[in-house]
C-alpha cells in the first residue's frame, strides 16, 4: 500500500510550480505502486491530497502520457455511472538492471512498475564486460520489441561515491576507467547510474523482506570475494565516499585474498566457486568442499566480526552464490562469533535470489525515474 505524504499544506518554501510538481510526483508514485486501476477518490485517500488537486495532477499525467484514463467495469452505485479510473502507462518508461560479476554479465529490462520483461546472462570468457553488455542490450531490446530504456543501473564490485564514480575495482579494473560504459550512451540508453553490487543486493533484500525501518541489516554478497550492503533505519548506507563496509582496508581482515584460495581450491577440484558453494551446501557434501568453505569463512571472520561489533545489526544475510551453503556458513559464523560479540545477529539466507543485484538495480532505476534525487549515484558513466 502506498504510504502517501502529499499534501498542499505541508510543503513549505516552494512556489506554486514546485507544489504542483510535488503533487504530480506523489500521484505518479501511487500509480506506480498500485496493482489495480484507481479512481480520483481512491488516489485522494491514498495520497492525502484533495480530490481537486488529484484531478489536476492526473490531467497533467494523462496529457504527458504517463497515466492512462478509462472507466471502471461496474458502476459505483445502483443506476450510477461507471467512475473514471486511472492506471500507470507502464510501457512509457523502461528500466534496465545490470550485474557485472567476475564470471559474467546479467541484464534485465523491466517496465515502469518493475515487471521484468526479459533477462539474460552471459559469461565473460576473456571478453570485456562492456562488449558483452552492449550485445546483451541489443538482443533484449529486440526480444522486448522496444528501442530504448530510460535508466540503466549497473551493479559492480567496487566503491561508488556520491559523485557516481566507480573506484577501487581490483578484480575488474577496466570498468573503473572514466567513460568505460560510454558506448551505451546512444539512442538506446537515456541515463546510466553505477552502484556497488552489494548495496543493490541489500536494496533488493530490503524490498523483498519489507524490512521495518527500525531494523538494521547487513547483507553479504559472496560470489567468491566478499561484498557488503548495509541498511540502517530503512536506508542503504554507503558512507561519505562509498567505502562503508569495505573491511578489506583493515589489516588482517582476510577480505583481500580469501577468495583467491577458495577459487584455487575450486579449480583444483574441477569446478567453479558457484559449484563449490552448491556442493558444500548439500546434506551429504564432499568432505573437501566443506573444508574449503570452513577455511574461507574462518579467513573472513575477523573482518566480519569487526563489522558486526561496529554496526550491531539485527540481521546478517548470506547472499550471492554462497547462499547455497547458507546453513554451514551460519553454523560456522555462529561458532566464531560466540564469546566474541556481545550480541549475535540473526543469520539467514538471502530471500531476493541469485539475481538480487539486478533486482536492486531495477528498484533504484524505478526510484530515480520519478524523482532523480532518490538515486544516490545520480551520474552518468
């Protein structure tokens, strides 16, 4: 249900044009979040805006093509007329969410209400991520029958500051170069936003869980290396320059090189890190997979313990490929935390699935499509 806060009388210091735009955006957000057509009366109740003001906002939205007007299937009263109802023109603005991983690139295209219309992923295999994303975008645009997307949010390993610049990507350093994704800036993409992949996974997890604003959550995104997304008081935390949760700077944290040993062991047994986590999570796993997993968790425990002590979160979420082995990870972390931390967080597997980064990217794109100020990394790549 939409949590409306729009009201003509509560917006101070704005001129009439600003107030009109504020009300228009409030009605628009309500249409975006609604799963059914709404009457003017219903929109007024949901937004807290008077019916005449809602009607004026709807007139503007219909004129710009953002909203569609129709009639209800049934009359509101005996012998009465069918009321006018309004819906979002969901195909007016398309969004794209991207995850750039060590192993490959995943892309999804969604409409204005976040419904995914098409998605695909492809391995890197030595090719540049930008090239793969370029081809993926072409193919999915053809598959969906559209020509462009309004906003593309790209999730990648690394720190992203308030200026929207990706920094310190040591695993895929090329994508940190200025203008790396510039080739996408043609008629196909209106705006590109770069964000840390773990932050986007946390955004998706927050949405799926409908996390109360008074609860805190730390999301681990472990495909091989460890990424962290932090949610405090209902808001993702990035820090002044995007380094919040970057425990790899802490000497002895284990976060810089723990993934190297894990991947070497996986390759030695003829599998990928993803396959290793899956094997280790089985009820009767190969002994070597559990040993590699235990050593990996032990290697990163010091840094994670420091993070838990600093933030004292309610919830610690295990996401990424490691989610497949969440139970042995939970058990090992609980053992390692016990007697060290004064308060143990609840440890649970991620609920947002293996495409959490992409879903979080689409959520951020949707937010920025109505109010650009909602996108924290509001800069083009």
